[in-house]
C-alpha cells in the first residue's frame, strides 16, 4: 500500500521569504506525484505534477517541486512568497497503473505581512 | 464553465437522518470520485466510479452508498447520519484511461454537520 506524509502541519512565513513544504511518500510501484492547493472555502486545484522526465517541475505562479526517487520525496518550494499564497497545500500520489489519488495530511501555509 | 457542481453547499442534520449529496460534472468525464476531508487527515476516498454503471469502494466506505445515475451525475447517500460523518465532502471527476494523463477536477465541497 502507498502512503504520503507531509512533515509540517503548519508553516508560517513572512512575505517575500522563501518557503519549503515537505512531502515524503512510500510506494512499492511507480507513481505520479502532485501538489494541490486549497484556498478557503474552495475545492482543490492542481498546482503541479510529476509524471516522468525532468525531476524538477514548475508552476506558473513560481512554485517548483523536485522528485527525488532515492529519498522518496517531492518537496514544494518557492523563493519568495506573497500574501496570496496563504492556503492549504496537499501532496498526493497515484500509481502509474491506477486511478486513485492518495493524499497527505495537508500543510497550512500562512504568509504574514 | 461550471466544471464540477456540488449541492447543497452546507447542511446540518440530526443523528439518524438521511441525506443525499449531489454532484454533477459538465466535462464529459468518465470517472467520478467522492472524498471526505477532515482536519489533519487530508482527503480520503469514500467511493469512486470508473465509468457509468460501475462503482467501487475507496478507503472509508462504511456508512455511505453511491449511485452513478448517468455519465454526468454521481450522488453520495448517508442512510443514517452519525456525528462521525461530520466533514467536508468533495466530489471530483476526470477523464481516465483514454490516452494522456488527465488530472482530477474538484467541486467546491459540501460542509455537513451532524448533531
């Protein structure tokens, strides 16, 4: 069985500071990896995904994540955060042969002025 | 574009009451999903439907039933609500198994409180 662990439940940072949200996973088979973002009172939106190829994937709003197979990690980073990045972030995986997402517990990112 | 629409957005029930949560998607997706979200536990899959006419249990199916009414609609029913079912429920849909990878699209959720 697969699992996803997000190592920090809450991450408070100041505006324009860098941030890293940590995600580790466990699976005996090949997986796809994802980061989803949830703004207050909304559903989840896909932020970025790793399917294959380059291990560094980027979103249009400055986030990036690196797939590290040896460390079974997929950490999310942004060099300079904005107030508008305040949200809950979920790491998730899906087996390449499957159709079901497994989510981590979520990390609440709060960006303070 | 409506995407995935869930109704109602909010609901309060008493223990033992029944309730059906509705979900409809207008993207012609073949697969649909129901999740529950609880603090500190992420999203957990309740049931899913890989295609019209099929449904399968997810991680936490006990106390729930589902119906894939047609390709657009996938409903979740609580026959006898319990306080442990207080949660935020999300429906999602995707096109799966027909070529390139397609992600799941989520509705805005139904916030359900059971007293």
